[in-house]
């Protein structure tokens, strides 16, 4: 698995019921089924990826995450994963709120548009291309671009508490950085979240 998927796996307790939104070819779920005794299903809209996941023995639902997550019942999963997918959504806030309804824990990973290399590329007059954002502007599936600081503001708006956050280098290695430094130096980050309707969210540091 890619390094960030390995970190996601580490967040998930053995025996959990897992919903993987944007599961692609089912790599994460297949690993969880085989190595951690988890159960669950994936959601994917790419028909080729759906077929590959099925070949791996992963049950997949083909639906539009922006509009059809109400098909899942409340509190029906222990963990809901959204890995490297939030930037492709039309309604990321609505999807996060649905995730908080469906699961007890949430795991979100996302590329960081605020990484210093991206900033320099923009200053030079071009859209960034990097390991975390590997597409040209005209053929990218990504329609939302966020910094880590703005992503955490969205979590707060959705009443999600950050239990743990791991910034990643552009090569996918974990970094020990506080929030401001991570927003500049991290290519991406992985977050472990939980719904917190009390509004007492706190402001944990990345690292």
C-alpha cells in the first residue's frame, strides 16, 4: 500500500466495520479484511475501479457521494474513510456531515495546496504539479484545493474534533510539525476525527 494508506490502516482498530468512500480499486479494504479482521464496503464511481475492487473480494456500492450517502443508515459503521478524495467532491461539507452521521470515527486525508513548492509554482505563474497533485489543470479530477489550515476550519464548521493529525512529506513520510509549519512544509496530511456536537473542539497541533 501507499504510505498514507498504511497510516490510515494504523488508525483503524481490528474487527472494525469500515466504509471507504472513494475506495478506488479496494486496496485499503482488502488489506483490512485480510490483516485486521475488518468488515465493510467501499463506495466508488469509476466503473473500472469498481471491477478491480470486486476482483479483490471487496464489496462496492457505485453511487454519487455528493448526493447519495443518505442510502447509509446512521451509526452503521465504526470508521468512515475519505482518503485523497475530498478534493474531488462538489459538496465536501455535506459529505463530511454525512460521514459524521454514518460512523463513530472518521479518517480524512488530503493533499495540501499550501505546500511551499506549490506556492512557488503559483508565484511563477503556473498551476502546481507535484506527487500529491500529479495532474495538469485541464485533466485533473480535483475540483477543490485547500491548505491544511483551511481544511481544519472546515472540520470545525462540521463540528468534527481532530483527535490526531499526521502531516506528510511530499514523499509520504510522517513529519513532526506544528500546524503553521505543516501548512508550509507538508505535501498532505491524514486526520483522525470524531463527531463532536458539543462544539468543544479544541485546537490540536499537527505532529
